[in-house]
């Protein structure tokens, strides 16, 4: 019985490691080769998904001020700027101004033409690859007597 088990194991090993029809590679080698191709294909897909981050957009200040030229503008806290597509129909992004830095924002955008909505009105901007466009949007408040 021991001889039958050993013979059976040798027979299975001979069938698994036999030369394949293509190029004399063993079946194990062919399987490893197929696995290597699958790993390479997965790595290529990962590179496509992990593309470098967009290196362009807009930054600036959003707030309000009184007509007194000596008074500094006050910055907005929270959502402070809204970016729409070139046709000014669909919002594509928004900027948030933090409490620790009121009025200042930075929004990453792909290169293109946009309409920026802020307290000071709407502005059209063109973002070029690798460039950051400065936007200042300040609303003028009425003076109280």
C-alpha cells in the first residue's frame, strides 16, 4: 500500500510538472507566468487610478467690508466661494473658509474655464495646467449711521 501511495504521488507530480506544449516550459512555470502577467496588469490599473493629483486651481479671499478705506475686510467662515462650469449652469466645486483663517480658501480644479460665485459677485477665470489663479471676492456693506 505504501508503494501505491508513493507511486500515485510520483504520477501526480509528473503530470503537474510535465513540459507544456508551448516552448518547453513546465506547467508550474506557465502558471507562474500567467500569475506574473495578472500582477503586472493589476499594477498598470493601479497606476491609472493613482494618477498624480491635480496641481492647479483657485485660491484667495472671500468676505465683506464697509466703505471706509481704512477698515480691513472681514473674512467669511464656512462655505465662502462656489465654482460653476464655463456655462455658469452646474456647480463643480466649492471653497470652504476655516474659522482659524477666515476668508481664505484654496480649491483644486482641473485646467479649464470656470465662473466663480462669491460675496463680491461673479468672476470668470481660466485655470491653466499647473497654475493657481488668485480670486478676491469682497462685498461692499452699507454704512450704518
